[in-house]
């Protein structure tokens, strides 16, 4: 069976809820504070593993309590952490999250996440990858390491799935190493100059990605679902109406679920629909990895569909 190889960030999320977002110099009463394993790489790996894909994590944490907790959490969800290493120089990454009325604001401290370089990832891929495995990465690690890792993955004939978040420039020569690019509206605007709001603007943005050399691209549209061009057809998958409790890991759940469906070799439109279901159930709970559903939860919740 194909597997998912994730090179990405691991953070401990420190999250608190408030009624309004604080202004500069303002102190507010908060509530419902908790810590929760997170990081885009970790979240996406957990989503893929929870949804049935053999998943490996390629990452670095500090030699500290948060690092040990992140490893234990990932392993508990079934993620293989053999290639998750410890830094002697930096602490584990941290994300400070403020939640307000179903939305969130996040501040990151990267810590050990930025230590790994392209050759480190390439060496690991040489040991564990097989052609057509899914290689997935984001932009919360060292940017050049991410770009180099995509090139290494293509050299090993892997299918590359890239989520350029947080939004940063992609070198023109790197686009050819991306089989599937997944961006939200803000990331799409950053990379193409187009903020997609309707089918026409989405099509223009997708055409631009294609001209850049990307194999294919999906644009997520928040509460309006996601859109992609499959062949000559524009395919939009609508979102599902569910109680909105916490959107923190919704995008990561979508991408990890997408990877798990790609491992099963499902058609891309079906992959998008499955990913949308995973993201929908994720926002019904607080937290990051803990809120991502298991495969049986999706099957039970959407059994009438």
C-alpha cells in the first residue's frame, strides 16, 4: 500500500478563548485555556493516519517536555515517528492561539522546526520512500528546506502535495515539482494576485497556477467548500453545515484527509469530497489534532448521504 510521508512542523498549541480580540496594550479576561499538540505538519500527519493511511513524520523537536508530549501524541494516533529527531540547540515549536466567536488568531515560535535542511529530508526519503508514495509538506519549516524536499521527492518519483502556508513566495523553478497545490483564498491571492470569490476568478487563478507549472491545484473557499479543475471541467465541492466551534485545524484536516484518499487511489473529486467531510467534523470540536475525526466517525456522520 502507498504511504504518506510528511515533512513539516510540530508545535505545542497554547490556546485560550475570549469574547473579543484584545487591542494593543489591552488585557482581557479569558477562559477555557488548554494545551494541545499541533503544527501544520503534525496536524496533517495525524489526519492522514486517523483516516487510514500509513503515515510517517519527518520533523524535529526540542529535548523538552513539549517535544516528548508531541511524539507520544503522534504515536498514539498511529503516526510512525522513527524519523522525528531532537534538537540540542532549540526548543520545541509553540503556537499561541486566541479563539473568539469561532475564529482564531495564531502567533508561532518556530523553535526546532527550522533546523532541518533539504539534505536531511532527502536522506530520509532515500531510506523509506517508494515511487508514488504521497509526499506532503507546508511552509512552517525552513523555506529552502521545503523547496529542496519537493525536488528530492520528485527525484524519487513521489506524488508531491504542497500546502504553502503560511503564505510565502514559491521560486518559479519549484512549481514543476508540485503535483498538487492546495491553497486557501489568501494564499491564492499572495501567489497569483487573484483573490478567488467566484467560479470565474477561481478559474483564472487555477489557469495561472497551471501556467506556472503546477500539476494541479485546489483552492479552498472556507464555508463555500473547495474548487479544482479536473480535465476540462471545473469541479466545486460544497461544504457541509455543522456547528462551528473551533476552526483551528480545519484546513490541515482537509489536506491530511485528501492525502489519505489519494493513497487509496480515489478519483480527485471524491478525494475533495472526503476531505470536506473531515474538515467539517473537525470544526465541531475544540483543539487541533484531537478534533480531527477518525475514518469511522466520518462514515457514521455522513452515512445517510
